């Protein structure tokens, strides 16, 4: 048995119990999924848009979505459609603070619309651009650029998240207008990129790689090559070798970036990347079968986890509480862990084996109804 087979066996062993955990996160009343186990017992906490969309991503990555039982699929459709505000086209959770976090609002719009498409449905009402209620900065290219220039990148992760999420409206523009906007965004980002590291903004290597990961969603969506990819690759290697991955995002973001860059990886470096990533995943695996965002606990408000410890950071969002923040698995980390597994298999040119029997999984899921 070669080292690649050994790595796959070790990697796949970490996912034991995951699908039992996932089934128990489903709420038959709302049709959605809870963020963590501690969320379920608290009547003040409910299934949320991001966790439900992340659960759909887990199902999709394991070929469980297309043949999902119709009663489960109808519940998911109902969940997202009832979250849409008919006056604005946005999708909101019940937590009032969610509307106050620009990134969460943009992510929910993207998550909900994409999830509905993936399960064969669509929003009940027009989208914000169609209703002419999108932010004022989307009205012109000049105002869009002023928005980008106002964003603080002293924390690359948060700042680049705001930058990237602001482009969600570009996908709703007519093609000729969209092309002008994306070209301007690409030029703006090129001017800000650190030519030595290939990264954006400030912070530790993992923070800057996380910011760069956020920006890659713009490049990938609009099929624009990200500049200085070789420098980004070297920065990823440096972070893996020299910094501690205390957050699942620090495990996923470098791997996701590597997958996007599609740079040939030397076999010795690939083995090193695999070994470090599996070790990092193991630290975040929990007894409940899922994975946790952070090493010492699952953050009860994942929307502020990335800006933790920044004091009076000018864009510090209000915490949106989704759980009790215990030493437990959560949907945010678990969906990332399933993506990491698929990407590591791809690096090895191996097809991921099924981790769960489809029929047994559906029967277990139906028990939650």
C-alpha cells in the first residue's frame, strides 16, 4: 500500500458518525437544519439560512441531494421561500441582528437563491436588483468603486469578505454592464495585491490567505484569472508549515485556494500538504460525529468569529447567536470538512468512496419527520 492509499484511509476515518449527526440537525417543522447540537434544545434558537444551505452542500457533495425524498425536499423549499422578504427580495433569518451584518445579508441572498436552484425551485419574489432596492453603491460604477475604497483591510479576512460579498449584485446585471463592473473590480484588486506574497490586506498569513480565499470567489464566478498565483502558492505552503490552524477556515481556505489555482504540486509537497491538513482536521473532529469551527469550542456566533480579538474594529458586526458555543460540532465546520475531503481526493486523482448508504441515510432522515 502506497502513501496515497494510507492518507485516504486516515482521512476517511475522520468522517465516522457525520451523517447520523447531520440527520439529527434536521427540523421537520421548519424544513431547515440547525447549526449545532446545542441549538436544538434551546427554544430561542431556530434553523438558519446558512446552516441549511451548508447541509444541502454536504448532501450534494455525497450525491444525496438529487434523490432526496420529496417530503424533505419540499420542506427545504418551504424553508427558504418563507425567509424571503417580498418587499426587498432579500432572505432574512428571524434573528434581528442578522439584517445588521452586511456580509450575512449578502451571503444569505446567495445561499438561499443557489439552494433553491439546486433543489429544483426558485425564490417566490423578484431579487433586490429587480426590485431596485439593492444598495445605493450598485447604481453606478463610480459609486461601486467608492464602496470598495471605503472598506478597511486591516483584517484581511473580514475586509475581503465585505469586498467579495458586495459583488453578489454583479451577477444580476445585464451582460454588457456586468463586464464593465467586473473589469473595474479586477483592476482595483490588482492594485491592492501584495506582489511578494500574492495576498491582500493585513494580518497573519492565515488571516490574509482567508481574505484571499474570499476574493477568489469573485475571480472564479466571473472566470477572471487571479494574479500572482505562484506567490499565493508559496504563501499557502508557508502558512501550513509555520502557523497553527486553530479554526476550520484555516484548514479549508488554503485547500480551496489550491484547488482553484490548479498549480502543479510536487509529490513531496503534496504529501506534506495532505499530512498537515489531516492532522488539522483531526484536532477539530468531535465525539458527536461532526467538526468544530474552533479548536477549543464551536463559536456560538460564527459571524463574528473571524473578527474576534480586534477590539474596536470599525466593521465589528453584532453577534448572531446560533448555539451555546460548546465543545461540539457545527454545520459551518462540517460542510467545510466535507469539501476538504473531496478536494484532497482530487489532488490524489482518486474518486471519493461513498461514506454512507443512501437508502439507510434517507430512512434515518425520515425518522426526524
